[in-house]
């Protein structure tokens, strides 16, 4: 069963002589449960492709279909149930540690957060905070690698069918990178995964 279908996709930023052709004639057909790696140099359009898949950009030509639907027409609440997206940097919001995972979505239960934190190996770390998950979030509470693990927990807490990983180990040391990759493998189980990287081994 095809989960993601991309047909003759073109994306251009700007017009005329200043136009930048980010993607030209890209076609993909990704099946349910497939782990798909996209490798290319920085600036090659990998992140642009992800934003088209997420429905955040519109193509100049061609089409993207997720379960047969145009992703740009999906309501944000529905989109989060379909996609889990992990970027290079962790983007915190105001609020508690729990809010970083739930994004203040009332549909996210305490049980779902606990399951996500166990999956990425952060449950004990969060429980050891002064107020547990109710501790007001501050960047210094977590290392850079732990912040990426929080990103993964945030991505999987709604149990989405598709995970998108965008160069998420690019700024980590080798030990922390290994921990994050283990969390990725756990998160990828029974899901369709797209991972983009400029380094070959990360997509394996």
C-alpha cells in the first residue's frame, strides 16, 4: 500500500532571474512500513521536500499525496496524527517539560507521554527533575542530545503513521549521536520513515 506518492514535483522560490529551483521533477512512491533515506548535500532541497510532504509548501508543478489526500488540505490536528517531524534543532515552547512533548494538545494523555519518554530513554531523567514533568522548561535542564530525544518523544506521542527525520544528528557528538540513533530505531518500529541526511551512514 502506497502511503506517500509524489509525482513530477517541482518547487521554485522567487520569480524571473532571481528564481531558485529547489526541486525539479521528483517522483517517489513510498510503501507502508518502508524506511526511506534521502541523501544529498546541504542546500539540495531535502528540507523543502519534507515541507511539501507535510503540506507546508505548495509545489510549482506536480503533486504530493498522503493516503491519497493533498497534505496541504489537512487540518493541523489531523496532520499531527499522521506525521511526526523531527528537525535539526529542538524548538521549545513556553510551559512545562510536559508541554514540550504534548505541545499543549489536550488529546495527549499522561500515559502517552510516559510511553514516548520510555521509548527515547528519557523517562527517568524527567522523573528526577524537581517537579517531574510539571517542571517549568529551561534549556539548561537538558543536554543537546537530550533535547533531540525530547523532539523524538514529541514526534511519536500521538502515535503517527509517518515519521520524518531531518538531519537530526548533524550537531551531536559521537556518543550522543549513538543514543539518538538508538531512539530513532525504536521510534521507527512499525512506522513509515523518511530520513534525510548529507551523510550516508545516517540513512542506513
